[in-house]
């Protein structure tokens, strides 16, 4: 049951869900939730490979930095969302048209 | 025991990810993301990465998801004040058997994880010796300040920059 393949399948599923959420959801915060799913999928891949393939601890360092980067990304992204809501009174993704020429 | 934790964590992860994708309500999506991240932490435990699992619980579940919930509440969120047939205004997000089922499953997986981590320590206490530090924590701490010290320092600068940048971006400007 606990083989490398099952972990890779779970991580692939997480990645696909996150990618679909980023592409298809129309809410800015839902897009950020999708990004969190993608980051978790990659971190899970790192830990799974370091457990089953080369069994040293280098793969445990990467998830820590991924978690740090995800925290920073969430802080900045949510600040942008709140600022966007103050300007446009909406967080629908089709309202973000200010950078289009 | 490991198989039980693996199956429950995998189910939590997969259903959480699907529900994040499929629910309309963003607040519910945040709660489903929380269960999904709990499941990923359980998968880390089955892989023997206890420090990563603890960090995942502390930073993601305790920090990022709470930040998301605050952002949902600050940007309006669900505005429909639905009332039931007795005319009483329902408290939003307090109903719904699905929520309680997810909560019970999360409590069960948390108890299993705590049992798995604590059982060895409890056995060693009963044998009369002090509980040893787990291997990965000591080695990860050693590697963070030897091999990966550059990434460690850069991440601290990155966190400082993100904090200041977020504060500047979200600051209410005068006259707007």
C-alpha cells in the first residue's frame, strides 16, 4: 500500500486539482488556494522521493523552504487581494483589467 | 497502524483537494484546504518526516489558512443572510452534517498521529530511559546551518521583505 507510486499518484492528483483551480476559478482567493495545493504537491514529491529513493535528509530541507516561500507568497498575495478589493469593490478575476492596454 | 494512517490521510487529502476545487463558497473552500493540508501532514508522518509534518501543521494550518480566512472575511465573503422557515437568521457556516463529519475525521487522524509519535516515547519512559531526540530534527538542524546556510539566510531576508511589502501594499492610503 505505501509505495512510491501511491504517493506520486496523490501528489499528481493534488497538482491537477490546484492547476484546475488556478485556471478555472473566478475568485482571486480561490486562485491562491490552488497555488497552495500545487506547492503542497511538490513538497510531497520531495519527501516521497527522499524516503524511497536515496534515504538521506536533503529532501526534508526543501519542504521547509517551500513552506516558508508559501507563507511569504500568501502574505503578499492576500495583501494584493485586499488592496484590489479596496479599489474595485470586487474580487472577481475578470475585474482585474487595469494592466491591460 | 501505518497503513491506517496512510489511508485516512490519503482520503483526507484527495477529498479536501476535490472540495477546494468544486465548492462555490470560498470560506468552505478554505476549510476544505485545511483538511487537505492536515492530510498532507499525515502523509509526511507516514514517510518518517516528523519535523516537516510539525512545520506543516504550525505554519500552514495555523498560519496560512487563518490568513486566507481573514482575507475572505475582509473582502465581503458570503453576503447572503439566509433565514430558515421560523424566521430565525441562521448563523453562517455553523450547520450542515458534512462539516461535522469532516471535523470528526480530522480529530481521528490527529489522534492517530499523536499516538504514533507518542507511543515510542511512552514505551521508552516505561522502560526507564529518557526519550531520545528524534533523528530527523537533530540532523535537519545540523544541515540547516552547514550545507544549506545560504538558503536559510536568504529565506529570512525573503520573509522580512514579504512582511514589509504586504504591510505597504495593504495600507489604507489617505485621500482615496
